[in-house]
C-alpha cells in the first residue's frame, strides 16, 4: 500500500497573491497621484491662458480701456464708475444706458467682463470688481436658480452687504463712498442702476455666474 500524497503547502501562493495585490495598490496610488498632478498642471495652464487672454484684450483694445485704467490707477473711483458704463456701452454698441436690455446681457462677451473686473480688482487692492460682487452674492445665498427666479429679496440682501442699502432703502449712487473705505464689493455700482431694475440685476448676475467670474 503506497503512502498517501500529502497536500503541498500553499503559503507561498498566498504570499505571492498578497505581494501582487500590494504591488497593484502601489501602482494605482502612483497613477492617482500622477493624475492629480496632471489636473493641477491643467488648472495652472487654464489660469495662465485666462490671464493672457485678458492681457491680450487690454493690449489689442487699448483705446477702449485706457481711460478706465487711468482713472482707476489714479484712485478716481467715482469717475471710473461712470467710465465702466461707457465701456459697456461701447462693447454693446448702444449709445445710451437705457438701450441696453437684459437680453443684451445674455450675449455680453465674458472676455470683456474679465478685463473690466481685472482693472477694478488690480487698482482697488482686490476690494472692488464684478468677481468680488458675484462672490458676495453667492455668500448671501444667491445662485443661478435665484437669478432665473428673479429673486428680489436676494438682491436686497446683496445690496445691504455691499453698502447700497440702509434702513431698508436703496442709497443713491451719488451718496456712496467712492474710496477704499467703502464696503467690499461696493463698486462698480452705477452700472447696476439700470432702467430695467431688478430684472437687469438678475440677468447680469446670471451672466457673471455663467462666465465663471
């Protein structure tokens, strides 16, 4: 009678499987790290392209933005506020503010908004500009949905935060503070005082959001 065959130990097979699994996890972790780094590089490139686009817009259209840049650089925020309206009129091709409709804002170029915003931010120590205003609007609870719903309450809440409202009333633009002591996001301000009222305000907030300011 022959001896019974003893099963060979499988410890080495288990160890090999564990080693392969460990090596696979290490490789997956390395790939995940590389993908994250690649994503950061793409973000950095995107930011550079946006800045380059803004700079190119400013260089190729100096005449349109030169006066606004000079006024802001001189700290004349009151006159720069008027000039912002003139720039927007020039972009839309409309000679009068009342001729610029909420529907016009749907087509307003994002690149022009970014240049205007960049000039205001640069010369106000980051206190003023459209991107500052849209951030405050969102912090107050505003969103694309509230702009579509024409939410006036949200606009009033925003107005209180940027110093446009006091005692539940809107303050006239002439009475606003046009210095760096003004509340964060206070300017530009006159452009928002459109003949179309809250409808234009909501449409413009919507445009700032869709443009990613």
